[in-house]
């Protein structure tokens, strides 16, 4: 039977609380638009611009990225500082963003830190999002990313699927869908 480990570390740092507060203040206008009325094309454009703006932001020193294609999907390899070039063990990262927004750019600094902390490269997947596709197709994109890693000879026991927020949901949904297809299970899921 799989083991569930919940590891809670120290309370959030002052820096973490300050960053969280700043992000919440920045996103509040967008979230109000989402909850106050139907999603308008203008609101969607604003959400898309968030990822474009994030491309201008800094990433941790020593980060190396390599844009690639996973089938028809954009993706990128992220190697955090001091993470070697080998890819026999990897993290498949599924970004959060309410299934509507965010992407490779908004999560690059996070995936770099995860890569450094785990001493493993991260494959960040830019899955398609609603309203362009439905939830089922989002899950299929994520399974395609997992299958892509398997097809390149990476053993499932060396793959961790990880995601935040909506990506956490997709992490579990991806594993369940992969299991229904008879694919081998990854080493771990982190949401």
C-alpha cells in the first residue's frame, strides 16, 4: 500500500508572509473579476498578460532552462543552481493558476528552487487551460507529459509528479488517469 507522508516544517517566514501578501494584493483585482461576473475576453487577456509579465522577472542565480515541446505542448527543462545535466530522475511540475492562467513564466523561480532543493531537474509542462479546453483535456495533457518522460526511458520510480493549487489537483488526476490506462505509477505525488 502507498505511504502518505505529511511533513510540516517550521511556520512561514516573514519573507514568505510578505511575498504572499504582495501576490494577494496584486491578484485581488483579477480574482474579483472572476467571481463578480462571467469571464469576459478582457478579463482573460489580463490573466494571460500575467504570465507574459512574469517572463521579465528574475530567476534564482545559476538556473538553466531549456524550452522544449512535449508533443504539441510547450514545456521547459529547469535545472536549478548546481543541478547536473543528467535526467534519470525528474520532477514533472504542473503549475497552478485556477485552471485559467499562469504558466511556465510565473512558476520558473519556484521550479528552479524545487530543482535545487531536490537536486533533480524539473520538467515544467504548459498544459492547455480552460476555456480553450475542458478539465478532461487538461488532465490528458498532463498524462501526455508523464507518458513523454516514460517514453524517453525515465523509469517511473524516478519520476515525481508535483503541482501547486490547480496543479495539485492535476497531479492526483494525472496519476489516477495514468493508472486507468495501465501506466506504471510514479515514485511520488506532491500537491
